[in-house]
């Protein structure tokens, strides 16, 4: 078999493997853009009703940013915090406030927030579950007090179940 023919077969085989992997790489329990916007807008409405200026981030099941809003005049520094709260909630599939309890000095995972390019271990990040109870993403809110952030995130996370 000549070199050109071998090369064509090799390229064809690689292409088939790549295409097959790309198709199978989709996560079936991922948040849709409709659900992400539903969570984002429900959280935004709750923030407006509470007179709190926040940044809100929604990530998908792979912890990739899916939707984001920065309310006018909200803190610039809270942009990164909101995104990291959402990612942290998805990385550990738990309320970031609960994670924070474990990361205190003497805690079983003290300093873990220094990993993964920085995480946030205080309230305002929550996993988002679908109607079957599967985690499909997460929401992070930053800009208010930690109690306000958690309350706003809770409204957003629960909104897709209604």
C-alpha cells in the first residue's frame, strides 16, 4: 500500500474517531439556555424587589458560564465572585456557604478555595437541579450581603422547577 493511501486511511479513521467522540461528549443532564435564562431572570427580579444590586452567573453541568448579568451600578469586583460562586457550587455540588463551613481553619478541607484557579467558600452559590433531582448547573450571586446573595440564588435555582 502506498504512502498516500495509508495517509488517507489514517486521516479518515482519525476523523471518524473525532466525530464519534464529539457527539458522545454531550452531557444529557445539562442546563438548557432557556433554563439558564429562567434562573437568571428570576434571581434578577428577586434582587430588584429586594433593592439589591448584584451580579448573577449561571454555569452548566461542566461549570462553564452559560448566562450572566451585571445589574447597573453593581460592584465590578462582584463579577468574578459571582462566577466563582457558581463554579464552586458545581465543582462540589453543594451550597458554597456549606462548603465554607468545611474550609475554616481546622476544617477537613481548610484552604481548598485556593485550588481550581480560586473558589469562593461563602454563601451565594447553589447547584441547580432539574425535576428529576439531577444537578444540571449552578448559580452564583454576588453584590449583596451573604444572606441576600444566598436568598437571591435560591430563588434562581428553584425557578426552573416551577
